[in-house]
């Protein structure tokens, strides 16, 4: 069966993350998750993650449908990550639709619909408002 790879920050893990990871795993037998480093998260989102990298790696590693995790240090290295993990399919949320089509030369690229009405940003805002 196929080796699947996906990427994300996975900060404040929520049901949308779980559903995406489960659906990604359904495409093959081995799910590999690239977890954005704290520095990469600051550069792409303008803020540090709530949970530090080591905690996010441990949380994701504990999920029964995740087989391997590694640190993603750069958005520009996705092709290298795909090649080094021998991934057959890249799965991303459809908020990234079209952004990774150029990686079809290395593996199949699939965009999955996001879970409606949930995002890490929304969860963080709700938490801030309740304080």
C-alpha cells in the first residue's frame, strides 16, 4: 500500500486535525506527518505555536493512525521531504488548494476538504476571549 505524507503545525490539536489525519491515512498503509518547527510557524503565521515543537511531535506520535513524524523546517523543502520519505501521496487541506500541484512530479497530490467551522486560529481566539 501507499506511503502518505502530510504537513502542518498541529498546534492546539482539534477535531479538524484528527479528521484530516484519519482521512489521509485512508489513502494508504503508512502515514508520515511533517510538523512545522516553531521557527517555521513564526515565519508563516507570525506567531509562535501555543505548544512547543517537542510536545506537538509527542502528541502526533501518540495517535494510532500516525506512523512517523518529523520536523519540517522549510515550506520550500517539501519535494525533498517527499523524496526522503518515499511518499507516494501528499495530502493537504483544501485551504492549500493548488499550492502544491508542482509536486505531482514526485507523488500524487490530494487536497481534502477542511472540517467546517473549526480552525486553530478560531480556537485560540475563543480561548483568549474567555480569559
